[in-house]
């Protein structure tokens, strides 16, 4: 199925150096997973297959993670003791080394800032000069149950990625302030690259948006025309279809922030001075959520058939969704539309 837009690369050179070129940062979400105030167990969705690691202290913390094979297992994320004075540069280098498969001696800790139960360190390694400039990269840590855990990386070479990275690790306001940023509410979290188990959506399309699929409830309501009552049936899309739909939603959010800003595509993006409207048009409605991310609701009357990139992308997403629905046996068993619209 061809996409109608190109994905922009959100990964900075520093990030690519740490993740993309063999450093095997496959356990970044483990620090997040370890920090629960009661049982110390959470669920995350790393982008790579799970590997086993060891702890540097006797802190007994168990984390539950999910690998790419959709299986669940447990391991103990690396940690260092939480000293009264805060995390030290030596501890920073130790934790970063365990996340990068480089020796602590390969990392230069340029700055280490303690922020209560959180800490930020700016680092540099010359092992990847073609990928990392002199600004290096920042690492974020959280103190939990008398130990420090690695939380994630923050780009320094591409500041535009910093809000996304901080939001995804649920960093508090003081960490945002360290990077000169204003803290964002949880609704602005960026959705994870891999589809989480709780992904779901409610989408409507067609004239007046009378066709509705509710992926949470597993139902579909079909428009049979103005002279007939709509009919509802049980319908759940196959896993691969859901993954495709989710992947494209993440692309749209990453490229245009479609789901965290008001959706109002330009009816005349080419500045022709003329806008043509059609009397019979589709209305689209969409809300979705995934791993803490909740989209702003979209209600869009596509009467101008805008060629704005955002509009083309979202219209294409709905077209793909409609084709997926109409390929199911549940939809084929429904009565046909009568009369149509003019």
C-alpha cells in the first residue's frame, strides 16, 4: 500500500550515533519501567529485541518489558547507589557505558547537574566523530529507591527533538528548564514508534461522517443512505492493518503535529487566489490514543479538497482505513447502500 507522504527523519546525529550505529541501546525504557512507587513493575515497549543485563548494586528492582516478538519477560536494569551528594560524574560514565557498550573511559562527562530526584549530564565520545559534533549528547537519570537509573538520551545537536525526548521519558519541569524549555502536559507526549497494546481509535468518514469504526469496542456502523437506518456490526481489523494505520498516524504527528495542534488545512496552499468547494464531500472525524498519548479530536469537512500536505496525508489514511474495513467478511455481510448522495 503506497504512502502519500514522506517521513521526515526525527533522529538527530547524536541520537543516531548512540542508537543507530551498533551501540545497541535496546533497554532505554528499562529505567522508566523500574521506577514504580509501589511494586516497582511497569510495562514498556522498546524498539529492539530484549537482551539481559546486570545491576551494579544490590538494589532489588524488577522491570517488565515487551520485546519485538510480543512476549513478556523480566530483567533488572543497571543502577548505581544514590549518594547524599547526588549522582557523580563517575556514576554517570558507568551508567552510560552500560547503555552504549562503550567503556566509561570512552565518555567525557562535560557537565553533571543534580536536580533533586533527577539529574542531567552532558557527554561526548570521539568514537563516532562522523555522527556526533562537539556538542555531544545529554543523558537523563532518575533516582528511585536509593539508586540512580538511566532514563534516556536528549539531543543537543538537534534541539527540535528535545521536547519529544523529554516528554517520552516523563521528565519533570526542572529537567525541561535545564534545557531552556517549558514543561508540556502529558497530553503532548509523542506516541512510541512501535504500536503499543492499548492503541485504539474512533474514526468516522463519508458524507456527514456516517460510517463509524470504533476500534475500542470492535464495532462498525455503516451508512446505508438517507432513506435507511444505519446498521452496526462487530468488526475488528487484523493486527497488521492496525500496525499500518498506527505507523502512519505516528508519521503524520512527527512531520506536521497533526494531532496536537488544531487541524485546519489551507484550502489554497498554492496561493492561486481561487478556492473551489464541492457540495457533496466527506466529513472526517478521528480520535486516537496510545501509551499515554491522546490526540486532539479532528472534525474536518473536506469540502475544498485541499492539496495541503497534511490534508493529503489524512485523506489518504482514511482511504486506506476504508479499504481495510471493506476487505473484512463482516463488512461484506452488511446490506448495500441504497440511493447514495448527490
